[in-house]
C-alpha cells in the first residue's frame, strides 16, 4: 500500500464553520506534511510532523490547527477561515524527515470558503 | 537563500515531439537533493526522480531523461516522443535543511506541459 488517502475530496464551508481535513497513510512513514496550493502556484509548506511531533510551523494562522493523533493519521482542523484560504490542501508523507526523502502525496482536498 | 527557478511557465508541443523542461537552482549547501514531481489534473503530485549533489550521472527511465550539471546549477528534464498523457504540471524541487535539523522542500513555480494530439 503506497497510498496517502485524503478526505474529503471537496469541501465548501462558511466563514463561521468548523471542519476538519483528514489524511491517512499505512506505509509506516514517520513524517507527515500539510501543504497549501493555490491555483497555478507551487505547493506551500504549512506544517511538518516528525514522529508525531510538530517540527515545522511555517507561521500559519491559528485558524488552521494541525493534529497528529498517531503515526498513520494527520488532521487539519479549520475554524473561522477566510475566502482567501480557498485552495487545494495536500497531505504528504515520507519515511522520515531527512534530506533526500521522497514525498508521497495524497490527491488533496479542494476547499472553498464562502 | 535556496531557490528553484523554472523559467518556462507553459509549453505546448505536438505528440511525439521531444520537450525539455528547465530547472535552475541556488543553494549554499554542499550536500543537497533535487527532485522532479509531476502533477496531473487529478491533483496528486507524483515523484519522478531524486538526485543528490554528489551524483552527476545522467539518468534515463523509459522516455524520461534527466541532465544534472552542477557547473551550471541545472537539473533539466527531457521527455522523448511526448504523449498526451504527459500533459501535467511538472515541479522541480530542492531539499533544504533548517536550523532545527528538519528538512523541507523548496518547489519551483512549475511548468505546465500541454501535449496536443
């Protein structure tokens, strides 16, 4: 199983809603990542978890709250988002967080904030 | 600072033509890793190749080939006899270490390749 599974695939939410994005992998990887990708732009790193601990937060606003409940799961909790937060949210994993590790990506959640 | 430049925003070719996607990088590190990823319309980035800074050997995998030249800080990607299924956005990326000992990717802005039948 070399898949990273993300749910839901599409999400529409209002600015007052609370929602969560979910990411799962069963490759035994110990590093997991959240990226945000706007249309026609490269992915931008948001968070890195290494061995279930948050190791990088790229100054992401607190309305995005990551959680890594175990080595296979990564969540992104969303609250009071703004329309400019509409984007494709990609989850990725790697064996460990180390130079040269290749990332395995999910197909993303397309988020629209109204 | 580390940087990856993909000057070609969009390329269109006719099927069976060869096409080269350019990637130029900047880094102060002596040990670094370069990658190419493909992003088809489905959205998922797919790993294509990884190269470390000590291995300048060019690589060929089927219709794909990569040319790594440290002297010009370039890591170019050639598709031979392109096919419609090659239509996608291609990202070049550089792996960067941080002061905390963690690593992150620096992605180029991507090149959108359209292969016309």
